């Protein structure tokens, strides 16, 4: 019997996980990727002897990756070495003080007590709420496809119990009074494109994910995980074809029946799965006449996550005092987030995430050198920023802040440099409005209200990745592939 054919558009973590799951289900799978290498946001830039992971660096819930290896009858530890981070990361405040966020309970309590011992009791209550959110939001609802009204109705009691309408910051502020500690326990959603003042408190589950399963670094870089997943696919005879942009999803009688590539090639399939940004996919790959749900108007009116300005650079010296992961908070918190998410205004101040993988892994930089990236959350392209002219002045602002704080004389030490702006998210990754994390994760764009895994508009068309439930982040997109695999036809 000929196997049914599945075409996966895109090879981000979500697309690769989807391809593995479909192949294991019995589909004949082919993956088409626009870029010259797989990985999507987890692309790897190799430059002047340095290895720069373009995007994800913090690996949480590694069991979701192990599951993919196990599905293929293999062990992840044979291909990948994960290194547990301790502390997980440092949060540095604008006045130079810092909080080391740890997986060790005693260290964590000591750190909290350094800022405000009276907040220890509130921290315990916060942890309880986060554990409850993890149980309901991650373990029970994370892998649900939310394709039907009954999925939504079944989730309502859990959402009510979790007071899902409250923001994460409201939850944190109820239990913790110190202004800096409030930031420490509320910043996490920024890692997946959410504003702590607008995301539902369900996102406190990230705190539990990290505490329970650790924060890890994949030795050699996150790109090793992508390489490992592609290896699993190749061993199953699945090809990931790069430099192959899909420009149309072919629809006949309301059913997706294949794709057309930029070079005009047509490929037929029984099902099509898009790992591209769903807003872009619907608007640009599916003709208007096939869309009654995801109309251009609905796509335009939806709210999109922030974007990112990312600067990758290598230095000829090592900055031994700088930890692997550091969040550097600027002078403003709520006001800066208002600028980014609500006013769509590019401010002159910023908060940064500074990544120094060579702190844990010498393989990513030449001997005696350091590899870095620094990212700043910035508004998506709705800000009308002309990144062609703003990128270099913005980079200089970031460089001068780093020189004044943790990387003295940085300008003198740089040996290689590369930038990624919101315009690149748009042009390279085909992300609507250049958003770095797809739809903004607010309550009314979560679960059933996000792009469904099974298309609302076209039969045999499916979606995986950050734009679908449960959302952005490596664990989120791996779970979206799992949810998708529950709604495709069995072979
Ligand atoms: C800078 C940065 C740092 C991050 N850090 C972390 C972190 O530390 N930890 C974490 O868990 N998460 C992190 N994230 C989030 C995480 O990386 C993403 O949510 C996740 O990787 C997205 O995966 P995805 O499956 O949605 O696909 P994507 O990575 O978005 O990949 C989609 C792929 O589809 C391809 N594609 C799109 N359209 C087409 C088409 N028409 N034809 C062919 N190919 C197409 C694109 O080229 C791309 O390769 C970070 C994100 C960024 C940007």
C-alpha cells in the first residue's frame, strides 16, 4: 500500500517535530524549507570561527525532545549533551545590583532574602500558584488541539480555577512587595513574546517548568538539537529540502492537495502542515476565496508579539565575570513594555538579554575569545521604524550601555559582528509584522482563540509552531506538534 503523503512547510523545531511524528504515524513525509539550512529561529550563523545560535538558547522541559528520539527508537543522550545551568541566569538591575536565579531552593531563598526577607512567605504562595498553573496549563491542556467547542468548554473550569483572566504581574504583585523581586518573578513571558502586564497568570507555569526540569544548554549550541532532529528524519528516509520556498498551498474542492514552490514546481500531498507563521501562511499562501475564518481583516486586526533586535558579536578576549545567561534590566519596566507592546514606539532605552555561551562551552568561539549575542525586545513593524537607518545607531546605543556596565572596552575587542532586526524576521522568516513570536499571547489569543492545529478554513491543512496553541518557545512548539498529530487522520 502506498503511504499517504504529508508535506511540511518549514523546519523550525515545530516543523521538525511534526515531521517526525507524522513519519512515525506512517506518513510519507517531505519538508520544504525556505532558508539554506533547517532550524528557523534556531538557525546557526557560523562566522569567523564563531558559532552563533540565532535564537533559542535556554532549553527547558527536555523530556519533550527526548520523546521525539524515543519515538524513533533512539536515545537523545547518544546524540546530544545537555548541560544543566546553575544558576539559571542572572538578572542585573540598572543600579548594578543583581539577582542570581537558581534551581536550588536554598540559594533562591537566600537571594530573595537579600532583597526583602519579608517576601519569602509570598514567594511560597507564588510557587504554589505557579505549580497549579503548570499542572493545568502545561500538563493537562498543553497538548490539547483545541479544535472544537467541546475542547474549549472542557478547559473552562481549569481556567476559572486558575483565575486565567488575571495578568501574571497582578499575581506576582499580590504575593511579593519588593519592586525588584516583582520583576524577577514576572519577566519570564518576555522570553516567549508576552507582556507580563497582559499575559494571563497561567504563564507563571514557566517558573515551574524551569524549577522542575531545569534550564539546560545543548553543548555545541542549540543548532546541535536541530542537527539531531534532522538526523532522526534522515534515518527514517525523510528529506528536508532547503532553499525551497512554498509560495502557494494548492486547494481543490476545499481541501489542501499540495504546494507550489517559488520556482514553479508543484508537489502533491494528502495533507499539508505549515510551520510558517500562520498569519503569513493564510494571508500569502492560501487564496482569499478559501478563507472565511482567517480573513485578511481578522489577521490584520489580531495583536502580534513584540519583535527583537539581535546583535551577534565575538570578542578577542574573554569576559570571565559575565555569566552564560544575563537579563540586563534598563531604567524602566512597565513604561518600556507599554512603549513596545501598546504604543509601538522604539525608545532609546532598553532591557537586554546578554548571551555568552562560551562561558559554558568553549567550542563556540576560537580559543581565548568569547561568543555573544545581545537582544533587545523592540516593537514589531507596526512601529514603522526604518530599520535600515535605525539599526546601526541602535546597535551603538546597546554597545555603549554594555561598555558602561559589564563589557568594558567592548568596541576595541570586537572581531566579528552581525545584526538581526524586525525587518529580517519579516523578510527572512516570513513573519507577519516582523513579530518574533507570532500572535501576542494574551488570553483572547490563547488556546481555542489561537490559530488551530487543524485549519478552520481548509480541509487537510494543519498548523504547527509558535502561532498555534500553546505558543512560542521550544517546549510550546514541540507540544503544538504533539497536538497536531492528534488531529491528523490515522494511517
Ligand atoms: C532571538 C530569539 C531567542 C529565543 N530564545 C528562546 C529560548 O532561549 N528558549 C526557548 O524555548 N525559546 C526561545 N525563543 C523562541 C523559540 O525560538 C521559537 O518560539 C521557536 O523556535 C519557533 O519555532 P517554530 O516551530 O514556530 O518555527 P520557526 O523557528 O519560526 O521556523 C519556521 C520555519 O519555516 C520556514 N518557512 C516559513 N514560511 C515558509 C514557506 N512559505 N516555505 C518554506 N519555508 C517556510 C522559515 O524559514 C523557518 O525556517 C527565541 C526566539 C528568538 C527569535
